[in-house]
C-alpha cells in the first residue's frame, strides 16, 4: 500500500504541464467572410500553432447566424454565415462570446450562435441563455489540473448583458467578477483565468481602469489575466507574481488602416498546479483580407516562472 501511494504521489508530482493557447478577436464577416465564401481558410496559416496546445481559446467577435437585423444604434455590426463553423471546429476548443459584437443582430442571432457552436462541439463561455449560464466558468480538466475560465465584456452597449431569464453576455461588474472568481475557487479550481474584453480601442497602453481591474481580480484569486478588444496589442506585466497580458489585439479581422491593428499575438501558456510555468507570444500579421500570418523573427513578449519583468523573444 505504501508503495502504491508513493507511486501515485510521484505520478501526480511528475504530471505533464498543460498548454493553453489564446488568441484575440476572431471576426468572420466582411473580408474574412469573403475569404471563406471563396473556398479559402483564413485560419490555415496558423493551423499548426492552434493545434499545438491541450486547449485553444479565442474571442468570437461576431454572431454566427442567418436571422436578425443589425442594430440601428451601432456604427459597425457583424454577422458571419454558418459556413464558417466547420473552419472553427478542430481549431478552437472554446470561444468567448463576452464582447461588444455578440448581440449585433439581436437575441435570436445570439442564441443561434450558441447552438451552432454546441452542435460543432465548440464550447462557449462569457455568455449564455440566461444570467447564471453567462457567468458559469468554462472548466478545463487536463493532466489532473482543473482550470476555470471566466469572461466579461465592459465595452458598450450594456444592452447585450444577460438577464435572469434573458440570453446575453456576462457584463464586467467588479463585485460580480470578484464573486465569480471566489466561487470558482470554492468549486475546486486549481487555476482561474479571466479573459477580458476591455480598454479603449487603438490605444497602445492599458488604461488605469484595466490596471485597476486586473489587480482587483488577482487580489480576489485569479492566477493570471488575459485581455482583448482594443484592436492593438497592449503589452504585459506582472502583479504579485501573476501575469497580466492586457490585449492580444486582433487575430482574424480586416478593415483597419492603423498598422498596429494589423498585428496581433497568439499567446501560449504552460501551466501546472503551482501556476504559470512559462509563456510566449507569437506575432500574427493580418493581410488586407484579415487573414493572419506568422512573422518569423518578430520580437514579442515572453517569460517564465519566477521572473519579475517581461522579456522579448524572437518568434520561430
């Protein structure tokens, strides 16, 4: 019995770390939608990097639906054709829907989006058929590690927020975010990662609000924080030894003249029960159609456990 216990303890101690991949905004209307309609695949240049993980996550920056009408109150409204779903399947294990475009075509289109993802076996988080499901963590269980992913939007319109019995997204209310983090820990999460949709568009530096909320989440128990929405990358830093990547920028997106909005990051995290083992970012350069391409030799942020400042590493 002692030998069995010792073997089991050794097996747990030597369990392989878990590798997660995050990417920023994936918008499959307009240019990328036209690429897909022509029979091409805007995710193909990053197929190997998306596959090189135990679990891959992105932010779905559009509903996938055939119903609904664009909101009059919005300058830009997106809706992707359901033909995009087969290209997402096998590339993404989960997609966050907590963003300012999920409700562009109304509640029926949002619900159709959830149904398309579910039928394809792609999990979703940060939104749901009611308030409770919108705030439920996405649980990842790999190598004996239990990870809770949460996602919130705090960029208008707040009308997309889920209600007690209404579909929608999780809104970033500090007290609710802190409560969700604590609840995930109480439910047995080894690691908790909020994936935020926040910040001002096209701003290269995180706002004071982003910095304050990131610290609030880590103080509440989050193990690292990942963000997006500004359409540009915004750098990374450590707080109390925990990693904050403020914005991954765009990943599949067209229509931007600003050069910085055509460059995003793929983030790869290596994790174990103690937390972050190592991390790196890979540059993604979008062409005029919104298709991302790897940039060999680009210098992007990286790091490993025990470091207190962010380094830059050359992309392979």
